[in-house]
């Protein structure tokens, strides 16, 4: 069975970039934990351009991951590539209070 969510790591000197693909739900937990472990730069960019749907468990996992990146890794979290629906979802759930949207 094909995984419903994947994270691709794209390192650079100025930031850690993670490109998300698929559906963010409870199955994304392991991938998001690995993403947090791999982050080493003071700026972490999360690219949602390959994401379709994000359910309530996915939002909870994203909130936890962003909180950990900010508190334990002391990283600024940037978000890019949101579609209109996910952008509205992030506004309503408070993700934009912990991470800022940027143009890639």
C-alpha cells in the first residue's frame, strides 16, 4: 500500500526546507517526528504545495511539530505553498500564530 503522506528534505546553508506531499492525517505522525529530528537550521521552511487535504488530527500533529521546532530547536518556522482552503484552515486553527506564511 502506498503511503498517503511523504516528506522530502531539501537542505541548504540558510534553512532546512521540507516539501510535503499527500494527505496530512494521523498517518503523518512518524514523518513529522522525523522532520523535527532532522531540522538543524535556525529557519525551517515547510512547503505545502504538494498537500491536498489536512484533517483535524493532521492539524494537531502540525501544531505539535511547529511548537517543538520553535521551543526545542529555537527555529523560525515559515510556511509556503498553501492552497486557499488550507490557508483558511491555518488561520482558523492558530497555526499562523506560531509560523508565518512566506512566498517561496
